[in-house]
């Protein structure tokens, strides 16, 4: 999520920034609800696996966050200067900001999914039953941390107009300086120290998760490649074992080749499943990156130059509300690990 200043843009640009989230947010709600429905209709089988339970939690919270993002500027108090389509009140704005803050639950669940895949793919992989008994409760508890952040924002009156939607922002906007700190001569009525809470409650956790997931994916990539090399080497040796005895030069060399182990069917199947698991993890992490890459780029440009770039903003308003829809595409049409 992002605190924007759209005053510098034309009326048509502000209108586009307001309308696009209605479409992408609705698609995300439909996608997340579809995942929930598909899991729950077959709950006797699917809810026995940590993968589906983690995905269920992520999709549940994404429904609320996507619906709130899809409301776009509608909940912003009517008459807010420079905002197209504002029709709400302070209360509707606070409600929208609360549910948008819950969108951080999805990155936390993305991190837990990456950890889940890493536990399955490590050198001594854990079974899903072991993951469920030893780690899953901590995964869900960790993913609930953003709920605490969202609740804390209500008594702190942090949720105010951020031009595209309501989120953590100061009110009135002129009570803060360009660098995000508050000016001494214009006290804030709401959202005191909003710039600090944006970093504490959103950007710092988000960027930590991006960095951690990246490291986990590198580790998972190395594990899968190592396993693949081991199976390939065993397959090479198995082909040597199948050669006629006359092709071996001496009993010693023949004995050395015979001692080479042929990969079992179970090992070959495990490698294939590991590849599918890896590709599934890559797809989900790719959705996560796509969702937040332009919001991150726009924030970095604000920090460096203090200005917003319209291309980054239009991509943010398009992709930020879409994680549920993109997750649904991976869930239904991406690699499937049975």
C-alpha cells in the first residue's frame, strides 16, 4: 500500500487511478473466494494438508483486503481536495484503512508458504504430518502479526485519506513536511507520526519478507538442483551396469561398477515431485513479487526524489489489489503437487 499525492496529475489521470482498483479488486475477491470454495468443498481431503490450510488463511484475509482496495476512493470523506470519486466519511475511511492494512497478512502467509516448501525440499525433508505437528501452529500465529498492527491503527487514528484509498496517513495532509515528518506550525488532527507507523507497520515488515523469501528460494533452488544431480549421476551409473561384462576391463573395474546404486522408482518419483513443488513455489512467490514490485519502486522514488511517477502509480493501483486473482490462477492452472 502507498501514500500518494495525486494533486499533480490531471483529472483524467486521477479518474483512471480511482476506477482501475474497482476492476482489479473485484477480480481478486472472486479469485480468493474461488480458492476458499474449492478447498472447503473438498475439505475432508484437502484440509488434512498444511498447504491447503495455509492457502485458506491467506485467501480468507485477502478477500477483505481486496474488497477494501476495490472500493478505491469511495470511502474517502466527501469533498477531499484532489480526489476523484470521494463519497465517504471519516468512519468509512477508517474502516477501509483497517481492512487494507490487513493485506499485509498475505505477504506473511507467502513467507510461511516459502518456509513450508523449504521444509519439504531440504536434505532430510519433513513429512507433511511432521510439519503440521511441529511448525504449522507457529506459521499461522506469525501470519496474524499484521492483524495486531491493523487494530493498533484504530485508536491511533492512523487511517485517513491517502488519495488512492484510505490508509496510514496524516490529516490534514498539509500537517506533514515533504519528507514525511510533521511540520511544527500545523498540528495534525489525525494520524500523528503517520510516516513512522507506515514504516513500522508496513514497509519494514514487507521488505524484510521480500528479502527473506528471496533467500529461501535461493536455498530451495540449490537443494532441488543438488537432488537432481544425484539422481542423474545414479542414472548414468545404472546405464553402465547394464553393459555386457565383456566391456569391463578386469574384475576390479567390473566390481566397482556393480557397487554403484541404481536410483529406485521412489527416488525418481521424489525428484519429479520436488520439481513440481519448486515450480509451484516459484509461481506463488512470483505473484507476491508482481503484486508489490511497483509499490516498492514508487516508494523508493519518493524517498530518493520526493515525487511520484504516474506509470508506477497506475501499475500499483492495478496490481496491488490483484494478488487473490493471481493466486487463483496459480492454484487452478499452475504446477500441482498432489
